[in-house]
């Protein structure tokens, strides 16, 4: 009955060639950095004041309220604190309160206590190091890593997720290629933390260079393996990685089936925090998309402005009409109002993608042109996407490719009708907002937007009930 | 300065469109219309002994029926969109309206399901009913409950039963005394009783290849089995249709009719030299190649708007289509069951969607119960048909 199961994903053209083959460029000396705290900024204890001189890696803020305590922020350059209430756009699309630091271009390091022998330290000490280094998930969710390893029991496998299923993004690919030893070292540390016997690095099929290099690196350890997962979207989703590497499934969190997942860049950050004592101050960012003149991967300090990176890539194309500035991948990323925002720890890519146009019926044109226009023979232009929304013909593509196995188009109609009972029956809460339904829709309907609204409506109604 | 656009994710699109998706149907059906006209000409000149000029008359008549069918559907859609929906007022608007509501595809499917002798005024009435009653009053593309082409066909079948009964008759068009010329095979089979013996099958139709290439009186497109199979392969490879729907539908009809043939000892045992009569194979082949089964299964049962949205639902849909078609053909009074089985099952699409609602996670218990029930129904209908239909007529 495999035929009638919902497909686990869809192959999306990667468009990674532009950046995957270029080695990353270091950009570690921005003039100013902005360390983002939060939208209001009141839930952080700021440990510095304007005029203070800070060193690279110095603790400058600590979260005192809310979930995930204590989340620590560090200065990612050395220099003088200019302002502690600067407002800058965050990569999530909201203005955040930031600490602005002026660079003195010396990179004076704080005192560090590297750990060279893992056997001599306790797990609790390691956890404290990771907590103090302020390491969060670098894949995109930004979940504090120490919480995952807080009270582990019955964990037998740690999986490093290097699938990177979003098109355009190659930062994880480059990090695996350039810092293979760090990736594996981080995995060893994480395995020790979780008391896990097995370590798995999951990468996409067809990346031979990385596969070979990871195998070479892992050959020193007999309990680390490299697993290839299919080149599909969303193969990098936690559930799918766990299912495709171990054939296990779980209800809410991966630790239920004895697995902890981390991104490969998180592993590198953990390795740096433990071996060098260096907190989370830098990350890899892909700057790519059709609207970027010279796509490239960068190793940057957290808090760098995106405009600096776009300038390094020779700017945005100005012959393409409207562009979309997207943080993250093109499938799940957010499109921002400005091109100036702060590089945060969650940001894996800055993309400038061609905008879309509403279709307009051609008037006063020769008959031949009208026919060609209406039949969309001019549609396949890489520089823009013509959105010609038409009624749903129930082709079933969204149902076929939905990775969560729900029926997006039925949810869409229930969402428009605000039918709460129907939404509940259709399991709307299982939606992961991956955007596959809008991507495949031949009628160019924004299915995922309607589903998102339905999900929010359903969640609000359920909250009221409780 | 570059302008920045804000929009919701995803920011890319696969680039497929309903136009591309719908373009495959004209490719297969419009070529089929040309083949149909050609086969009509060859059929009357080779098998019915008509002269060349009579053959041309038949070909022109076939072309007229097809043209009128398509034209009436486009006219109906144009009138509705112009005066009821007020969608357009110039050529480009009209063309876009026609390109996004697809009356040409509905019209061609409708025209190909008509027999050659259908009076043209009936063709026009059927076309208007197909578009307006079948689709437009429900709200246009994507909102229709029934397959529009079949609504038009069913309407004229019932309303003009006498005129359409004579429509497969070539005797009005050409001078012939051939027994084959006056009625479609399924009608003849129904006259002879449901269990057609191998002798009468062979006496009337000669070889199975005649059925395969459409050299027998029937609706214009429905008889072209070879072309429909080619279309099926093309559409399946392009993923325009779900290949398993026609396969389940036709395969199950084949199995059920074969069981009837086996139980009634219509065939010869395996020990004898292999012919079509071996194990009664000719009966299921006859049932698949004649009538609208292939045509309906490939072009009508797979129409996305009027079939369930989940793949499992579509499989179940195909199974019930097969059961109803079999029941109407073998047990009922009507010679042809495909038309009504598809219309009947279109009614159940919302129920099937409702059944498969929610996350598909493994196979649910109620699903197993439903499948067991379905297969029991199929087995029960087959068993009843096989035992109740007496001996060879």
C-alpha cells in the first residue's frame, strides 16, 4: 500500500551551485555590531552600559524572564559599547532592541578556559560551558541547546542534521566541508553529554565531496556513521530525519524515541565552546538568490548588518523590478520590508529573490500576443513569477505532497469558512508551515497562507476553551 | 534603488500551472477526434462496403457532430460568462475566459461520446445542458458536482432516447445490408442476454482486432480503444491523471466479468489449444473493448474536480465505479453502465473526502473495515450475477 501513502516530500531544484563550490569568505571586522536582545528588551539584564569597553566573547546580557533561562548574549567584537537601546530589524521581521558596539579592530579576547581532555570533565561541567557560551540551535529555530541536554535519559543516538533541504542555502554544506573535524568533535561532545552510544550525521544524497570527507573524519570513531537521506523537501524536518535514519517516529519531541537532533553548525559551535572556550560569536551565512550579483557564503560575527554582506556581494540587482529580501530559505523564510537587518544566530541565509506579479489580462494587444500571454508561454522567466490565481480544481497535488499527511485544500476551505469543527477534524494543528502546498499548486493559490490562518484560528479557539 | 516586495512564504513556485496540466487533454482528445473521423471513413468503406463518396459523407457527418459538440459548449460558456458572470467585453477577455474555464475540453469529451447519427439540434441542446446545468450554475470550474460532459450526455440519452437509439445506425447514411451496421455491440449483447456465447461474438464481430481498432458501430470516440490506451500511457507518464484509477476500474470489471464467464462454463479448458475462448477470456475482453468503459475510465473517472481528493479515496472510488458498471451491464436493463456509474459515484465524492479527512498515519481500523465491506460487496455482486444468469443463451 506504499502507493497510497502521502509522499514524504518533493524534489525542489536546489539552485545551490552558485555558492556551494565557492569557499566561504571571512568577514569578521564590521564597523558596528548590534547584538539583538528581544522585541521589548525588558526581559534581559544588560550587564554593560554605554561607554564601556568590551572584549570579544564578553558576557553583555543575560535573560532574566521568560522561557529558556538563562540565555546569554556575548560581545562578538571588542570595542566600545555605544548604545544599549538601539532598535534594529531582526531577521524574524520585527524590530528588536539591540546593544550597539563600535569595533576597535583588535579582537581582544576574554580569558578562556579550553578543555582538551573530555574524560576529565563531568557532564554537568560541559553543560555549564554550553550554557555560558549561549549556544542555541543554529538551524533556524534558535532553541537553546543546553535545554535539550538538561535531563537526558534513555538517549541512545545523537543525530546531526546536515540535510539543508531548502534551496539556495549552502552554509551547512560549506561548514561541513571546511570544518569537518569540528563537526565530528562537536558530535563526540554531544554524545558524551547525552550518554549516547551512537552518533549519526545525516546529509543529503548526491553530495559526494562532503560524504567522503565526513566518512574520513568519522573513521576514527567506530560509533559515528554518515547517513544519506533523499534530496527532497522537507527532508531536513526533524521527524523525517529521525524516520529516515532510524525508522523511528514520535509524538511531540524526538527524545521520546531516544534521539536528540542538532544542526551541524550547532555542533561546530559546541566544539568551539568546549575546546577553545569561545562563546557563540560567529556563524556561516549564505547570501544568494537571483537578485544578488555575486552569491557567496560568509563567516560573519553575530550582529553584523546585512547591508554589509550585501555590499560585499556587490549589491542587489536593479534590473529585476521588485525583489523579495528573505531571511532563511525560500520555502519557509520570512520576507522583510527592508534590506537592513541584523545577522542573528538563527539566520542561515539572506536571499534576494525575484518578486511575483499579479496576472493582468492583456488589453489592446495583437491577437497573437494575447493568446501567448493567456496561455502563459511567457511565464517561465527566471526573473519573476507571474501569480495567476485560479479556482482550485481539486487536482490533489497538495494532498499528495503534504509531508504532514493532511489535506491543505480542504483546510483552506474550512479556514475561509472559519469552520472550527472541520478544522479540528482535518488535524490542522499537525501543519508544519513548510509551504509545499503553495509551491506545488497549479492554480497558483496561496494554500499555505490560508492554512496558517486556519491553524492560528484553531489554536486561538482551543486556548479559549481551556 | 531596488523596490522591495513583502509577501508570505514560500517565495518560489514549482512553475506548473493549470494550463499546462489541462493542455495534455486537448493534445490527446483533439487528435482522437481526427482519428475518429478517419476510422469512421475506413469502417464504412472497408467493412460495410460503402463507396468512396458515401465514406466521405460519413466522415463529414462525424466531423459535423464533433464540431457542433465542441462549438455548442464554447457558445454556452461564452454566453454565460458574458451575460451572467459579466466577465469580459473584448477579445482578450473572451480568450482568457475560455482558456481558464476549459469548455473546449468538456465539449470535446462530450462530442466524442456521441454516436455518429445524433441529430445536430440534439447535440447543441446536450452541449448547453453540459455547460450550464453541469457546471456553470454550480459556480464554474472547480465547483461542479457532476462531470459536465456526462451530464450533457446523460440528458440527451434520456430526453431523446428514440433518436439516440437509432443514432448508431448507419443504414440511414449509406446503403448496406450488413447486420453489424445497425446497433452497437453492447446493445446486441443485451438483446442476446448478458452471457454472450463465443459463437455469436465471433459471428458478428469476427476478430478482437476489429474491436480494438474501433471498426464497429459505437460512439465516435469510445470505440477507439487503441488510441485511448495510447492516451492513457501519455497522460500517466505526464502525471496528468492518476494511473491507478483506470487500472483499478478496468481491471476489476475484467476480473468480475471473467468470474461470470468461468462460473457459467463459457470457455474451453486450458488443455485445448489457446484461443480467445480459453477459460472464457473473450467475454471480459469484449466488455472492456466495447462501450464507454475505456473512454470513461481514462477521461471521465480521472477528472480531478469530480473525484475524491486523496489518493486512497480515488482508489476506493474506482472500485465502486467498477462494481456499479458491472451491476448495470450484467444485471440491469441498460446495455451501458459507465455513464451512470460515474455520475452516481460523483455524488459520493464529499463522503469519501470526509472519510479520509485528517492526518494519514498508517492505516486506520475503520478503513480496513470499509475495504473489507467494499470487497465483500464486489464479491457478492459477482457471485449473484454468476449464479443467477442461467446458462448460455
